[in-house]
C-alpha cells in the first residue's frame, strides 16, 4: 500500500503529495497523522490518499510512524482542505493544521548526536541529548561546528507529539457485595477508614469503579486505599479522563413557539427531513426568539439520528449559548473555542471525533469540528466579521459551512437581526432563502431609542464622556433597582499622550500609531504589536511637564461612572478584563445574578446577551467606527448599534436606548435609531453600487510588506503590472497605495485591491503570485492574498 502524504513544510515546492510505502503491520488510513523521512530530517504529515500503484520509478521510503490510533481528520475534512487551498491561496498543510487542536500540531526539536565512538565519549554528549536550541556558550557552539565539519557528529530532527491524554487512578471492585458485607463485620472497631470504604462498597457497588478523587470526597484516605489494594479488595487502573470545560446545568424544556417561529421551523424541517442543502437567511429582530428556533431544529436533527453544528461569533457569547444548548441536550454537547485550555480543547475535539458528542457549539474554528452525518449547521450573528480569519489561512466560516452543508445534504441557517449586505443580497437573488421573524417572541415592543447630539448637550462630570440626559437615565434605573449596559468600543484610559508645549505625541516605535494609556497598569500600550512602556512624567521630546492624556476608553468611563454613582457596582468587560480563563463567564454570570448595576464594555457586550432586568442601554460614543477609511464602516456601525439596542427591554419591563453621537444625521445612526434594517439595506446598497463595492463586486486584497518601504512599494508595482497584463474591464485594479496604518510591527505595508465580477483568469494568476511570493521572501518581502477581506485598511 502506498500513502500519499502532505508534509508539514509550508512552501511552494512542497505543496503537493509525496508518496511513501506503508510497511506491513502499520495501520494507516486517510486522515492519519504520520511521521515520515523528508530529506535529512523527519517531519509530520497527513495521509490524504491511499493507492496501490505509484508513478515514481525509484524506491519509495517507508512511513516511520502512525501517530494516532484513530485518524484525527475525517475523509470529508481531507477533501475540504484540497478545495479550500484552491480558493483561499493558502498551502494545504496550513489548512490541515488549522483543522486540528493546537496540541496536535507537531513540535520539532533539532538535536546533535555523535557519529563516532570517540565523539560519544566527549563531555558534551554525557547525560541528556544535546538540544541545539538551548546551546548558548560560545566555546560549545564552536565545538559543535567542528564536530559537524569533521563528520564526527550530525544533526537530527525530533518530531514530538504534544497531545497528552489526562489519566486518572480508578479503583475497581474485586469481590461481590455480600463478601464486602462479611469483611465489614470482621474489620476491627478502630479501623474507621476501612469500615467507611467497605460500607460504600457493600451499599453502592453498582456505582463502581470510582476515581481516587471520588473516594477522597467520601473521606477515604490514600493509606486506606493502598491497604485495600494489598488485601485484594480492589484493583487499580489508570484510565483516560476527559477534561470537561463546562459544568452540568439544569435541564430545560422546549418553549411554545409563536406562529412566526413555528412557520420558520416548519420550513427548515422540510429540508432537514429531505436531506437538502438549502441555505436559509433567518432575519429576526433582536429578541424575536431565533435561539429557540435553533434549539428545536437541532432537536429534530438529533431525532433523525444526525448531528448538529452551531457557531457563535464571540467567546463572550459562548457561555450563555452553551448553557442554553446544554440545558436542552446535556452531555451530547461539546464546546470548541479559544478560551479553552489546550487540554480541554483536545479532549472536546476527541469526544467529537469518537462520536461521543452529537452537538458542537463554538466560535469560528469549530466549523472544522470532525462531526459525522451532520444534519444541521447554524451560524448565529452571521454578519459578524470575526467569522473571517484575518491571518493565514484566510477562510470564512460561512463559506466552509456552505461546503459542508452540500457535502452532508443538510440545511444551513444564517441568523441575524442585521444580516450582512452580501448575505441579504444573495437572499434577494434567491441564492439563499429568506425567512423573517419581525416581532419579538413575547410581543414586547422594541425599546425606544433616543439620539443625544453631543454638539449641543451638557456633560456630567469633568471628562466630557457622559451627557446629563444619559446620567439622569442611569440614576433613574439605579433607583428602580434595574440594570444598565453601556457600550464604548474603545478600551484603555486615553487614546494618546500630547505635550502642550511642543505638540509631541508618543508613538509606538514599531507601528505608525500613537500609544494608548492604560491606567490600571500605568503603561502606554500599542494595541497592534503589544509594545508597552511606563507612562512618562515629562515629555520625552522637550522634557516639559505639560503633558495631557486625551481621548477616552472604557477605563476612563469606568472611573467617571464610579465618581458619578459611588453607590453603583460596575463591571467592565473588554480585552483587558477578560484575559484570564473563565473571566467572560464570571463577569456575565455575576451581572446576570444582579450582583452589579452597570455592565460597561466594548463590542463583546453588544450581541446575544439576554438579561431580563436590563432596561437601559447607553452608547457612549456611536462614532468610534463610523469614519474609518473602509467601505463597510457604515454597515458595521449600523449593525453594532442595532445589536446593542436589542439588549434592552427583553422581558416585561420597558426598555430604552440612548445613543450619544456627534453625527445624529448620518443615515447609519438615524436608521439604527429606528431599527429599520430594510431602509438601511436599500440606502447602503445604493452607496455600494455607486462605489463599485461588494456585494456588486467581489474583492481580493494583495498586501506587500517589508522593513524597507521602497522595497515594498517596488514589489507592489511589479505585482500590479502583472495583474494589468491579464485582467480586463470591468475588473478594477486599485493601488498600490500605503495601507491606512502604513507601518505595523516594523513592516511597511502597500496594498492592491482587485474588484471583479467574473474573471476566469484571476484564480490562476493569484496562485502564480502566491508562488512567486515564496521566491521574494528571502529578500525580506512578504506578499499576502486575502479573498473577500473584511477590512481594507
């Protein structure tokens, strides 16, 4: 048998299958992780096909090792990787590795081994192997070079599997219940630990085997267990134990659907039962009960003996959504998102692969969950930009979900109160089927939305962040023991430091950006590269003390709220407060229990959250993303404002939303006030049509970066000439031009934007540019291709 393998070397020359002979006795299958010889080293690879014949004339090398008992990738995922590689301009190995948990990606170590008996006796080789990554002493480095040049030592590459199962000690009974009762009568009166153990064995034998942790909880000591093993009362085995990221929750029952929900579910059910791969766009106002429709549709898929996959955009949404899904489907649910530990993610992934979980809930990368026989795929808040990966491989979860929907013959539901223009346009053309929920599930009215024009208003406090009308409304809700959500999509304390004497602004040394002040850590930070330094006391330029910290962020607003409402308990939710594992869930659980009055946060609090006691939502500054130099800035602003407005008045109490803005007449803000998606869609489509932007055109962004700006510009113009030599009207090629943030992490960026409708030569041409990028990389040039970019900045 011959295995066709994609090796773990991401390069143009290796982006193809390599053939290896499968030795007798080695159990290899499609999707298996394998270790193979590759040149002078050993590397990990993935079997993508098995065949009995080879076109290679020479002697094939043998596979060295199959890493896993069960192939980690299904044949479906292997096939998907080939199609994705053609569409998103990524090497196939990058896609295969993305499909797996991080611990299943190989760790490579370079070691030195002796090649002669004389070298083996050197002190260098006594004890542990020589790990070249840890070799720092100059005299040892010199010795290593001499040994290699003389042929007395050679370099070898070790491939290490980082994936580790969690094992736990489990005790198995060796006797019958009657025998344990007899022993209980014979044990001396003072042996309380033994009596406790024998009593549990006699009365609860069906509950065994039990882990060491379970027996310790009963008060049984390690010494008593050791004694029981010596007397052959018990036997001990090390067994695998899953690391579970979620705790059990109380079960819930399906809710009675209203007429609109029932009609939507009925339409989805028809295609679910017919195994039809229809894509539905479920447009439902906030609070319309989309989640209940999802849950009942999942229930129908499970009843048909199939599985279900549900994606949510933000990690912050996952705990609430997981609890809802888990309360309905219990232990059948697995969770996949980046807030899990590596071990938890590995174990959840293996539960799915082994068929022990039938429902998967997760963020973007969960779209690659190794489920079999998928009956339903759901993407909640489908408009969210986080479904597009912004580094290599640049896949969009929606496109992967459509591929898997076709493969399994199952419906795909794209749900949102504010669908992306691209999805809505496809629904308009009949590519997707549009379903609507136009009323809230319990017939509550949508919250009243008021605009506060910051040009003509008085501010409370001294920071010019919170207007008097907004603070009065907050005070009113606090008096009524109701809760408030405040949105400001900008973290930190102040956006930049300015010297009033010389005009100096403190910038990041690596990026073309000012540093943001963070008061809690007393540092100036770059939110792009992570650089930070202490807050200066004097101007670094002129040494004057007249420095000011201008702009605002969630930290400053939290400080101002504490001054204005000293009696209120305030929780802040942004990247800075949610770095620790479990912090999302702790903050949201605390707020949900009523342990805080105000939840202040960035966009992570704008979607999906359901708190019955929230009656006021305030937007501190609606303009933060409005004037970004991006074609979809208005769309993103409208979506964010409409979504956060939907957090108010979701139960019996009336809701109110107050949006502070300097641009109350802008159509994105005015239509968000009315929560009129239809009118916004019509207006924004006119703007896109006039500018030849998506969804009227497809787009591809080609970025060139280098430490030397002239080199980046030169390569960008060369690529443009290559594009123009092949592409013809109506295809439009814009640029090259410096990116909006022209320098990031000491790299200068130039961009070319290709806008096209149908261009049969473009895919092939972009693959040529991708291959050429491998050649110019050695000169310090990086070329990246992003199909359908979320941001053009």
